[in-house]
């Protein structure tokens, strides 16, 4: 009896320690809830404030071929989205009787698009063709957002929202399949080798895809680091660091889908079986956890590190600044802002002083420059 009595508290103690252990799914769910709360705040505020208005494409004539391509892809985008959702969300859901991880990821990537224009945090990194259906964007309503009148960057609603599911997540699916095939072909290869080969594949994929889409008129990179840019000085200039960062974030997203435990759970979902809630609440926690890890990777593997290159960019080429449908009314003729460049101060907020296209200093109403500080007398 003494032995049994001595052991029972030990077992209970071990169980208590196990129950108190932090589960990854709860950590990622909290992170996901924070991201989604900021997204909801920005998007709802964007709509309520009246900033959800179309950015006009301006007076510059748009080539007929560009119109056909842009209109055609926008029209086909929704059917492509529906087919993709049927295959990865609805069909598996009906077969398994519950929403699968792929189904949740479809919904998650339907929320990730809110970060799409965030690489323009410090200065204008890219612009969309404002000919496409757009209502501007919501960045001006993100707390702490510094770039003035950034809500005019023409986020193409019918185009970019669907592609974050069928193209961006679709590429991550292909990447996870590639990882599986690499492992099957070279069983002795470790995780580093699998990630490296996938990363190089995605770099090549982005380096081929983006120039084609820019040639078709979808967007431009108006201000880039010259020595890291292909076709610099033209409307088709392509910064090669885009391939590096997109290759990296795609590899990480593919890893989320590929690396699972023996229960089929991703890193973000682990520990869900130990959470004592109903099945629907578990599904909600899994969604929040996946939203957390995918948004986290997008922010810290792409949008944050790319700011180093954004603040070291050169002047806009005239082939972009002279096309009103690519300037999104952000700078140049018809505005009080000169297009950003190496020798142009970066304005912070809508009320900051800035340089005009003619080279003069523009002071918003009610603002004034600080008084000149006299030179301090040097101490002996």
C-alpha cells in the first residue's frame, strides 16, 4: 500500500504537467486571431470611411491588346476560383465528412490577400494597372501605416483576390507535391536539401511568371535597386530580389502543407486533439492557427525584409511615370508628389511636407517648417 500510495501523486503530477504544456495550435490560433482582427479593422474602416473608391486609370490611352488580356483574365478568374474550391474544399469535405486541412488553407489564403499591397509600406514598391476593376485598397486604414494616399494603389478586386487561392495557394500545393517527389527520388536527402531544391524551383518560377504578367500589363515595379534589376529603366523592369523573396515564402507555405506528423497535422495544428472543445470549435481553432502561421510567414519572410530594398530604390523610369494607368495617381503630373527615387525624401503620412513634380516644397495647409536652430558653441 505504501508503494501504491507513493506512486499515485507522481502519476497525477505528470498528468498535470502534460495538461499545462502549451500546445502549438493555441499559440498559432492567438497569432491568427490578431492578424484577422487587424485585417477586419483595416478593411471595415476602409469601407466605412469612404476610402473604398475606384482609382481612375487617367488620360493615358491603354493598348487594346492590354484591355483584352486584363478583361479576359478578370472574367475567367471567378470560374477558376470556383473549380479550385470544388477540388480542394468542397469535394474533400463531402467525402470525409469534415473540412480538411487543404479546405482550411483555401479559406486562409482567401484572407492573406490583405497583405498584398503591404510591400509599399516605406515607399511605392509596385503599382497595379488601374484599368482593372478596383476600389483602391485598405492600407491607409492599417494602424501606423506611413505612406501617404496609399489607398489609391489600385488593388484589382476580381483579379488579385481569386489568384491568392487558385494561384498563390495552388503554387504552394505544387511545391509540397514537389517535396514529396524529391524525397521519393532521393530518400537519403535531408530537410535542408528538400527545401533548397524547392526554393530554387520557386525562384525560377517567379522569375518566369512575373515578367510575363508585367508584359501583359498587370503591374509594374516603378522603383527598384538598379544593379539588382533586369531591364532597368523600362516599364518591364523586374527586381531579381522578388524571385528570392517569393521563392522563400512559397517554399515556407509549401512546407506547412508538406511537413505533417503521423496524425496528418501541420505544425500549426499540433496539439488540437488535446484541446477539450467541440468538433466545430476545433475546426475554428485549426483555421485560426493556419491563418496565423501563413500570415506570419508572409509578413516576416516577404513584406518586412523587402523594405530594405524599397528604401534604396532609384527614380521611376519615364515609361512608367508617363502612363497614368500605372502611376495610380500616386505621383507625377496631376499630383503634388514627385515620384520616389534615390534623391527624393520619403513623405510620412498625408500631412507631411513633400517635394512636388516641379521640384518645389509643398506644405499642407496649417503646417510650417521648424525654426532654424542656431549652431551650438563648441565647448573648449
